């Protein structure tokens, strides 16, 4: 252990921290190169109407197919992209790809894009989104931006301006991973969310039961009153679909319906739906 003491601070460096730093630098350099080399792609996961079984939207989820490391999940590289600022270029690219894909879908189907707080705080963030929409010829009302509560931890003025500017153009906002952060009702009161995505930890895992059920029910009731869609994330079984539908969730997303798929498969799912409208088969 090397130990460096400053006036009021003590830092410890050890081999694992050095390794982490090296790995971070590595990922940053590779991420910049990957963007050039076309190793990234956007996959799309259906968000399904629990009443009709119809696909109402797709969530765009980024994937990195690394030549040596194989498929990398966003959890492995988005944090690095955020720390290094690469997320700004990457995010613009993701929004552009998502808008272009959505422009090919029937008009009733929208696309949801995850936004990192770092992206939103960057100058010109709203313009970047509007440019992507214009270039794709996509109506702003078909774009949904998913943000998490971490966005509101600081600089609320800039955030409010960003949201208001885009909302005024018709872009919709969704509060993602609800129930994992502060879950402050103040954010719901203050910002024009059209959708709340209840985190999948309320749907499966050790904390699921009578209590989680009651919480989903309460959120769904609020959603109904405020005319917001309540989405249940992480639905893997028909039993979970039934539970959240009975609790009042209007939309569902999860492996039970489909994993995230490449754009041509997303288009196929929609074509299939046109040919044979979903019976209760999807939602039981
Ligand atoms: P998220 O926005 O909450 O996305 C949902 C995640 O849950 C996705 O993981 C999805 O594949 C996964 N998922 C969906 N259905 C199921 C299910 O039934 N069971 C289980 N176990 N998992 C399910 P993914 O694609 O690995 O993304 C992880 C997170 O990374 C996302 O969480 C989002 O916060 C972030 N992310 C993904 N794509 C982007 C992006 O383009 N930009 C930004 N800024 N963040 C992204
Ligand atoms: Mg999301
Ligand atoms: Mg989520
Ligand atoms: Mg989540």
C-alpha cells in the first residue's frame, strides 16, 4: 500500500485501484474507436399494452460487440462513458439511430431512449435531440426520453429548462427505475412525466410479495389519476404479467414478451402484429 496524505485527505492506492483505472482508460479509448468502427448497435425491446397485447413502443438499448471481449452490456461501459464525457457523442448517436428506426414503424409506435444526466447537462443537449428527430423525419411526439431520479440531484434549473423545452415540442418523458432511488413524489409533481417505470426489483427477486404488490398498486392508482402510464419492468413470467396487470399497470416490458432485438427483428414483430393482431395470447 502506498499512502498519500494531503492536508485534510488521505488516499489509499492499491493494485486493484490501479487496475481499475487502467481498465477505465482502456475502455474509454476503445469506446471512442468502437464508435468509428461500427461495433456498437442499438437493440429494441418491446413495451406492451397489458390490455390489448399490442406493442406501443420499443426501448432502445445500446450493445457493444467487442472483437475480443464479446458482447458488452451497457452497465459495463456507460459509467465509463459518463465519467469521460464520451457519453455525449455516444448519446447523440444512440438518439439518432433510435429515431431513424422509429421512423420506419407504424405511427402508433414510439421509441424510448435512455438519457444520462451527463448528456442532459452538456450544452446544446436539447438541440442535439431535436436535430436527431429532424434528420430522421420523426415527429417529436414519438420520442420518449427515460431519465432516472439521479438527474435531479443537482442543477435543477438546467434540467427543468431541458425538459420544458423538449416537452413543449411534444417529446414525452418517462421516470425510469422508479422505486430504486429517492422515489420522491416531488419530481412527479414538478416535471411533466407521462410515464413511470416501476423497477424490476418490485416484480421479481427477494423483495417481491404482498408489500411490493401494494406499492405497485398505489403507484398505478396515482398513474390512473394523473393520466400517466405505469410500466412494469422485468416481466419474465405470465404470473408476473397477471400480478402487475391486476395491480393496475398499463404497460409491461420484459423477457416474457421479448428480449431486446436488432432493428430488423423489431420491424418483423410489428409486421407480425399487423398480420395477426395479438389475441389474449400475449397477456394471457
Ligand atoms: P434500463 O433503462 O432500466 O433498461 C432495462 C434493462 O433491463 C435492460 O438492460 C434490459 O435488457 C433489462 N431487461 C429487460 N427485460 C428484462 C427481464 O425480463 N429480466 C431481466 N433480468 N432484465 C430485463 P440493459 O440493456 O443491460 O441496460 C441496462 C441499463 O443500462 C439500462 O437500464 C439503462 O439504464 C442503461 N442503458 C442502456 N442503454 C442505454 C443508452 O442507450 N443510453 C444510456 N444513457 N443508458 C443506457
Ligand atoms: Mg430505461
Ligand atoms: Mg428501467
Ligand atoms: Mg431498471
